[in-house]
C-alpha cells in the first residue's frame, strides 16, 4: 500500500493521487540527496500494488467513503456527496466543497491525519504516535523515542518518523513548491509524533535510513535496527539546527529583515538555530552561530555583530536573491525601506510566495503584508495601521496548537523563575496572554476562493490560530485575530499583531515565541500547488 502523505502535517493539500518526490519538488530543478549529491526529483518507494492516497488537505471527503476516525473536522467544507459521517467532526472554517466528486470504490477508511488536517481518503494515520501503516508481517522490531526541536528541549508534534532502505532526497536549496510525497507501507513504515513528541513505530531489522522530518527540517541517519524494541536516543531524533546535507541535515533557508524593535534573531537562536548567551537576565544569539541570514530593515545587523547580507531593498528588488530562501521574516520595524516597496518589488515578493515561499510579517511592519497582499485582510487604521501598544488575553483556536502547549514540559510553561520581571505563562490554557500588540486585523477575514483542480473551489484566505480582545486604538470590546495564516499559490502568509519576542529583555522562550515556533513548523509543511488568486 502506497500512501501520499504530507511530511509533518500537510495543510490544505488538494492533490488526489499522482507522483511526488521525497521532498515534494515536482519541478525538474533537482535537489540534494542525503549524501549531498544532486539528482532530479523522482518518486521513492515501490509504486506497484494498491495505491492509496492520504487526504491531508483540510478538504471534506467527497468520496462516499465512511469515516470512522473520530477526528475533528476543522475544514468547514460542505459534504455534497450524501456520505455518512460517523466522526462527530466539528466544522470551523466555513469552506465549501463544490467538487461533487463521486467515489465508486466502496472502500471504507479508518484514518487520522496530521495536526491541523482532516479526514483522509485512504491510508492515512490510524493513530497519531503509533503506526500509520497496517501491521507489517515482515516487521520484527519497533522504534520509539521523542522528537525535539533543534534546541533539544521543545517537543515537536506531528513530525514524520520512518525507516527506508534507500536514502531519501534532500530539501532543495532555495524556494520550491513543497508538495506531498509517497511512502510505501511495508517498505517505509511511518508514524507521526504525538503532541509531546513521542512515537512508536514498527520496523524491519537491519541496516536502514532513519528519517525524521517536519516541514523543511529533516534529519537522515544510517542506523542498524535490532530485532525487538529499540529505544532511540535523542541525538537521532532532534530536528537539525544547521544546513549540512553531507551530514544528513536540512533546515529551511531563512532570511530576517532585521528590524528596529523586534528581536526575532534571538527567538530563533533560542529555538536552536544558533547558540545563545545569557547575561543580566537577557538571552541573545551569539553572532556567527546563526543559521539564518540578516538584512538591514531599519537596523544594521552589523551593529550587533552579525554579517549583513545587504538591505531589505536589495532583497526584494532581486528575484534571484529572494529565491535563496524558504522563509522570510519581516518583524516590527520603522519604515526605513518602505519606499522601496515598489510595484515591481511587490510583484517579486508575490511571485516568490507563489513558488512556495513563506512570508511572515509582524505588527508595525504591517505594510509589508497590507501593501503586498491587500486582498487578504483589512487593518485597523487603514493606510496608517501602526497603532498604540496593548496586551491581549488571547484564546487558542487551533486544537493541535492547544494540545501541544498543554503537554509542554513544566519548565517551558513558566520562564519567570529565570527572570527578574513578570512574564505570561501557559497555566491558563486555552487562554494565553500576548504582550506588545501594535496593530490589528479586522474580522471577518476575507474569503479568497481559487480553483481546487477538481472542478470546485477552496478558500485560501487567512485562518486564525489565536484571537483576543482589542486595546489601545482598537475598541476593547472587539475580538481580533492575533495570529493568522493563509495560502498564496504554493506558499504561505503569516501575520501576528504582536512582537515575536516580548519588548523587554528576558531569558527563555515566552508563550508567544512558542506559538511562533509551532506555526513556523506548520506553515513549512507540504501542500497543494493551488493557483494564486486573480
């Protein structure tokens, strides 16, 4: 049985069947193998036998198949098939499936999909944390362990863990469309990690490649599996913090528009994409250890000892420069290079996102979302959306995010013992205090409909992960989305109304930094290559 699967939580995939390579790179640019060599993208695994396709799209099942998963439906797509729904799924998105596709297979599914996705067509995970494949008569071993973020302390939910006889293809070095891939049960038995990062998966003994992946974070290790139970060490399971294809390590290529106020470079360092130093209740990334590039967007990285790759104007004016990166962060800053956001630069950014780029914007940098993707949201303040500061007691809307925050290790739920000032904690979930909100987007979020490739339409507009009351220049009795993501072409958009990092100095990762980390991992996963809105 072959399963089309999103490595680590595919969102909004509308692909039905078809071949994808190991990294989902469907073009002919090629990508690096685990040994560092470059090959053209090819489908991995044995494609013979019955092929089953996991629907990790967030789309409604229009197949006529009975869903016995008990999963929560977060898609909101309307069932026009007459199929019996025994799942008890709740619809929260307002998306309507107008494909009217009929399934004549008569097959029954029993599936559970990755975090943030819904009902499978066939062959998706039976139970998160355990085997996603049926029992393999040749499996004489089990693997267990916990997948952690690059810093080695934060568990990763929805990571894919599997073994294979052949080295998987690596992550392309630059922007690409991360579509979903095929894994073959019996050859590549796999699982998805629980919210606390734990897993248990069947395997065959012998020399294998162990693959651990979440989005563009991937670790590939050659191991010898012994018959029986194998408890894997953390060093085999930790997501990498550096790009080293020769060592079997891949991470997203990240650029930061270094801002005047927000310190996302320190947040990424604390997540494990750099080394940090602690002094006087302040934790900072050590220049020279960072696994990301910085561009001047109001603050010259050189002031803090980092190497500057140029200015934000240099980045957005050159499509080839943009193409180097999978994710670009534009945190809070002044308007230093806003005049360089010309129509051509806007087109460059939109084309980069359409190809698969992830575009993140925060609070006072709102123009970099509002002017580049104006159809996706309406800001309070209109053309002058830089507002006064306020805190907001947010409510977590996404169940996967809530489950992950709930099982966070106790020391990560409260950083106050490490600091001399008061900070929010995770003790009042589903409520989370967000601090230093400086802008806001209005409800309702616009519906952005595009063709789904099957005769219907799908909404690729923003969805809210976190919402809370306004404040400052926004009426306190109005609820606003605090964290949102949308899709544009094969890429993703993300906006937060608050600073990535709290404004003042502290040690550890604050709750809003943890939310950032979770959503970064989620928007990096595979998805369908949908057309960009016209």
